[in-house]
């Protein structure tokens, strides 16, 4: 059965891309100036789709364009940033897949944190297997985005929230005053938001939130601390885990 896909065509030297819907295939390809297909770009687009399976090709194309406009980039430069992020997540997803297949431990609770404003990471959970992130509103209460079909909320850190293993407890390298502000921001501003299936560009809005987007916004909006370890248009749970601004003090 044929599916619709997009073809991006480069217009002159400006670097602007025009979106055109065509029939056939499963993912956008990008044509070069002379009309031949640029397979390197098609590979980039396919990799982005691979690590964001809930997004349509049209949605990915729109995000690449929106991010380019917001950051003053050409769309080709924006596409490269999405692709570089997707490459790192491709490795992470494979690691998480192996964890799930080889792990027989029961559903776990994150447990008590050291400080208010701490963050946690888990390798495997009940949603898309990018891992899971949460921020502590108190040392025994987390604020997080549970997964597809659910709204972000606060709940006891002793609840079993789909974590299986690889839990890392982390504090953010800043003052306790800043940690408190971030935790309060998450509780007061980031609860009751519908789930965002888009990890590729989850820094663009707070109207919908996924787990790592919620934690990132909590610190970015409240005290201007960027917890994204590698930059780029999206922030994934592993980016926060690996940030130079987070310190792991316990692993479970």
C-alpha cells in the first residue's frame, strides 16, 4: 500500500526548502539543485524518524523548519542538528532495548532524593524507550510526565512508576535556592500538561510535555540553567543524565 511522503526541494542559493507532498515510499527525500536525490539527506531524515517513531514525516519537516526560523539557521543546518541528536539516541535506544530484554526485575519506585530539585533517570519505563526523567518537588515527591495518554503530575516517589532498572539519582550543580526554584516551577507551572510524543524538538513549547522536556523547562525557565548535555533542538533523558551540570550520587 502506497503512503504519502514529502520531498524537500532546495531553492537556489538561499538554502530555503519547499515542502511538496508526493506519492510513494515512506519518508521524505531531499532533491539537490539539479533534481537528483541527495541520499545523504534521506539517510538523515530516516534516522530522525527512527528515534521518533510517533512523529510523521510531515511533523519532522515542520519542526526542522520551525527550529531553523527560531535559531536563525538555514534548514540544512537545522536538519544536521536534528540528525546529530538522532545518532546519539539511536545508540541509547539500542542500549535500552537490551536492558528491557535482559531485565527481569519488577517495576520499581525511584525512592527518596537527597535534595529538593534533584533529578532522576531510569533506563527503562512504560513508554517510548528513551528512558525516563523526573524532578523532585520535595525529597519524596516527583513531578514527571508519565507517558502517552497521561498528563504530567506530582506523585509519591515511593510509587512504582514504570521504572525497571538503571535508576540514577542526581543533583544539579547549583545552589539549593536555585534547586528549590526549579522544583517549585515544575510543580506550579508544568503539571496537568498533555503528553508530548515529540522528543526531537521538545524545547519549543510547554503546552505539551514529555519527561525530559519537563525537567529541562523546570531549570531553564526558573533559573536559566540548561541541563541539555549536548545542545540541539531536543532534550532526551540521557542528555540530562550526561549533562556536566548533573552529578550522580546513587545508582539502583
